[in-house]
């Protein structure tokens, strides 16, 4: 089988193993997948490889999804085992992925669009997809992200927070693959949301509705689930609570899940120790030189989404303190409103118990 792409042809081997043939999108209504022709350097350097990345491609092509997944199921070769970073947003996950990407052991894929597509499909079409078909689709798409990248041995897939509903699929269909859930304390999350522009803040009710609908949060805690009656910070609190509740529920359902949690402040305050522990969890023993590269000033003192801009933990702390002072009454009221659920579910105790081990 040859797939024609303008002036050249793509072989099945290249489809499956060439990292510069990048699986970008899936269109279930048309039963096709889309590939981008990319430079690996662009994949490595891009802060996101979602729809904002599409313009960097040298070209693109489509093919029937069943043909691609059939090839993936038949080749018999061993792929690198990807690790995963999930998060509830605004926790420096892009920075963490950039840190890992500084050493040859890892290649960070930051927010692949294909995972966002799978997350949407699961929410919108789950009842109409046979379990076997969904398993094949999910496993095949992840496998086709896990190619042999020249500048990094093990893929680290850092998903968008919208794709958190795929966490149980990793536990179920990819047992043993390490999953890190990066989070902040609830107060820090509220402050982060208050720092965001109005356009971002307007998205929070929809996000909350998605996360509440991903599990049994609404059934367990109906008083918190009527998003339309909540103010902005209460909506943000529900986003945080639903994500932690869903993670706790899913990790308990799949007892063999290789999952650890990491609090954002711990990462920012102790980056060397954190990255040493995370590297071990992801299957690599990081030496002193590795840690120095991962925590160098060119990484830790620049904006994770734009390395040309200076920004570090001192800036973050200063910004957050100013927001806390301006909105202290609203923040305190929201924390008091959310406290019964947090205490009753022992969410903080769960997060601590699953914490990443560090030297």
C-alpha cells in the first residue's frame, strides 16, 4: 500500500515508524486519520502540538483509519513505552515537560491534538462505540505517537487537561505505563484562574460540566454539580474537585495503575529532587549532568511557552501574592464553601498518599 503525498510516496514502514510523519487528527464521522509532515525539531520545540501547531507542517495527508490501525496491529515490532503527564491546568505542566525534554532519555509531546480528539469522541460518542473498537482506536493512536524519536528515547505524552477523561483508558488498556498527575492546592488553583484573561475564564463553566460528567461526581455530590448556579470561583473549585475525585476513583478501580501525584509548588521549590524522582518513575536513572540540564537557567528562568521571555518562580510568587491580596475575601469564601467536600472525601490525603517519591 502506498499513500500518495504530492511528489512522493509514503511506505507503510514510514507511516508506522518515521517520527516526521506525525499522527495529528482523527475524524470518526469520515473514518479517516490525518498526518502532518513535520520536522522533529519543531515537534520538540513547540509549546503545544494541537491545532496551533498545524501551520508549522510541511504538508499533510489523510488515509482510512481502519487501514492504519490494521497495519499497527500487524507489524509486531516493539515500540518505546510512553509515559504520561495529566493535570487539571495552570500547574506548570509545560515547564515540567520542557525540563524532561532536555535530556536524551525523553522526548516530550506537549498536548497532542489527537488526544484532545479522542477525549471529545469519548464524551460525545461513547455509548455508540463498541468497547473493542474503542480499545483498538485508543491503543493504536497512542502507539503511533510512541515512535523512535532521534532526540529522545522514551516519549513523554503531556496531555491537555480536557483529555483527563482518558486517564482510565490508560489504566485499563495500557497497564503499567507510568502516569503522573500534576496538581496544585485548591487555593493556588483559584489564584491561577483569577490571573487568567477573561477569554480563558469564560471557558471554565464548560470545563466544569465536562469534568463533572466524566465520572460520578454529580451523583455523589449533587449540591456541587449545578454549574449554572455557581459563581466563577465556585466553578473553578468544582473543576479542581471533580478532577481529583475522578483520579481517585479511577486509580482505585484499576489497582495495578502505575500512577503518582506531584504538587506544583513541590516541583517549583525543589526542581532537582523532583526531576530525579520523576525520571526514575519514568524509567531512567538521571545522573547529575542530566539534572543540571533539566534544571538549567535557560529552562527554569524562561517562559515555558515562549523561551524568549524571562519568567521564573519568583515572578510567579509575586503575581500570586498580588492576586491573593486583591481577592482575599472571595478566595476565603470559596475555600470555606468547598471545605466539606474536600474533608469528607479526604482528597488531600489521597493526593499525599500517591505522591511521587524523590531522593
